[in-house]
């Protein structure tokens, strides 16, 4: 017999949750859709962990019987300890099964790990197979940049994942198509801006670049200096649209205005997005 177990790190309460079903060895999404009552969700207090009583109760819900119940409860607790011990964001076991000898076994599993815990889990991250990862994503990671290639032709350089998503959305709203997700983060330096531009300009599909920065933590002047240095070094010939708002934006705009770069600067998000789409269309 086969069961399904999954531990994920995000809940409404801010802690781990165990998702489990007595219907294992199949697509759990299908089980959740057709028989949601067969899927159990158990929030776990991150400070207390999972108690013996909770583990036994879950074993009963998973329909283990007899001597298999304490075995299953032990495995449930060990899986949770593993989840916490390796800084996992997900431990998915499918199937969580019972052998002919009445032994509870995790037959197959998938695990994801928190990138922020790399300094603690060096042995695990050293096992990562990057052979199928886009080389640009690997290069970006070396410079603390978050880069994901996409299929459009408008390159985006943005700070913050939320603004990056909004930028891609508004480009599409205007009829354009983003070429990438590139988040330079909140502590970006001039050298990182230059590296980001190098990544963007090496993509042959890119027909224009949109820089959209909200300077809360980020200093707009740092971004502006990085843009100027990158453009001068690469001899940028692509259309460039820049929107800088927030910290030091006046100084940043002055730098860009005096740089002699062929670029368009905008104050409003919507105007800037519309302009960059017009360039490629």
C-alpha cells in the first residue's frame, strides 16, 4: 500500500505544514481535486516541532494499521527532523509505503532547499547539477543577481521581485513581451549594474532595455552610474528606457542627462513601459 507525504515551509501561520494523504503513488493534485477530504494539512509549530501524539494521529489518518502505526509515526517525525535539519523548503515523499514485510518505507522523494541557507548546507549545495541550467543564470548568481531568461525581446533591469513581476505585466499589457526577469536586489553596487547590462546585451533576442528602479533601499545614483559605465564599455546600440524613482533620483537624473547617452527617461511607470514597447514594435 502507498501513501503520500509532503512538508512545505510556508503556511498562513508562518511555519511548516505537513500535507498527507492515504492515496499515494498517484498525482496528489488529482486527489485534492476529486477527493479533497482525503488530503490532510497539519500545521507545525516551528519551535515545538511535531509531537508523538500528532505523529501517531497522522499515521491513523493515513490508515496505517497495527504495528505499522508506531513505525509510520517514527518516520513522520524523522522526516520532519530532516526537513528542519537541512533547511528544506519542501520534502515530498511519494510513495510513503508499506512493504510485504510490513515495514514502513519512503520509496521515493523530492527535496528543495532554501538558497539563503547555502552557507550552512555547503555539502548539499555542492551536489547541485548545473549542467542543464542556463549559463546566464549561473553567471548572474555569481554576482548576486537574480536572472531568469524568458522568450520576449524587451530586457528588464529592476530592483525587487514584486516590481519585476509588475514590470513584466505592464509590458505585456502594452502588447510587448519581456525577455527576462532580472532583479538586482536592494544592496546593488555599480559593478553589479554593469554585469547585469552585460547579461542583457548578450541576448540576441533583446531589441530594447527597460530599467525600472524604485529607490527605497537602492540609491538611484548608484544605478545611474552603473548604467553609464556599462553603456560606455559595451557601446550600447539598443534603445534604452529608464525610470528612476526614490532615493537620490534627482542626482541620478542629472548624471544621466549629462552622460550623452541616447536614452529616454520617464517619471511614470506606465509611460515608460508604453515607450519601450513602441521601440520594439
